């Protein structure tokens, strides 16, 4: 299976569509870019994971990290690449990172991601993934692992154009949909769902190391 994924990674047509979308409007929403084999492997792996390894998500990094259930109520499990599925996912994202650096000169240095589980009624209120000027997270990426998902199931990602936008673009979290957007530009939120909602969230970062102090990915 890993060989099959590698062959698909050499096809840059989907990556070019993402790059063009990012260049023109700052975000990309595509339903047919994630390799089918990878999407299926992620779905199967996610369904087999024990809930015991998920932890309540928080906000902020390092010493500023805190749990605040009035803002977000999802549970997460970081992807470390120790499993074949994790390796395939990180390989796909590494190829995307290289392509976007070459095409858009973004200077992306590292990538971090996790599985996310929203139980029925759980949410993540409107927020930014990075503060302007922080040169931390540059691009946010989300893909969904929910089969047979319908509008009535809820759980939409809402991507807002700016702070004044109150309508936003609603994205149904259907299996295989991939969303990439500029982390500092687009506030967004996750609406409550009526079913268990599964996804992967990830962030491409630049190198924030300075003064001999290493900037960790989390």
C-alpha cells in the first residue's frame, strides 16, 4: 500500500490546484485530492483507535497551554508516524509541503497534526490558528474521516473571510474532503454535530528557532 501511495504522490495536479487556490484567495476546499488509498487507511485506523489514547484538547502552546471547554470540546491524538498509516499521512503532507514551498516560496519548515474526535454536541468556537505576526503556523490543513455524512448531521467547518464576516463558508465534514488555508488570515469554527465527528487537523510551520532556543512544533 505504501508503494501505491508513493506513486500517487508523484501526481502534482492536485497540489497545483491547492497552490493556485492559496495564491488567488488564501484557501482551498477540495473533495478529490486526497489519495483514495490514504483516505481509506486513515479512516480504518481511526475507527480502530482506542478512545483511551485521546486527550482533551487545549488552547495555546507550551507554558500557555490550557484547557477551556467553553471554547473547544474536542479530543485529540497526535500523529507521530509510528504506524504505517501515520507514515503515509506524514509522507503525503511532506510532499505537499515541498510542492508549496517550491511553487509559493512559503518557507514551510515543519508539520504537526493530530486526529480529532468531536462527540455529539461538541464544538470549537470561532478562533484563529495563529496570531498575526507570530510567524508560527502558516498554513492550516484539515481532512475529514466521516462516511455517509449529511447536512442534517451538522458539524460543519465555517471558514470566515475576516473578523467582520458573520456568514462564512460552510464545509460539510465528508470523508476525504481536504481544506487548506492561511492560518493568520481566516478565523473559523467547528459547529456541533449530531453524530461522532472525526477529522485530522494539521499545521505547516516556519522555523521559529532564534537565539539558540529551539522552537518545538507544539
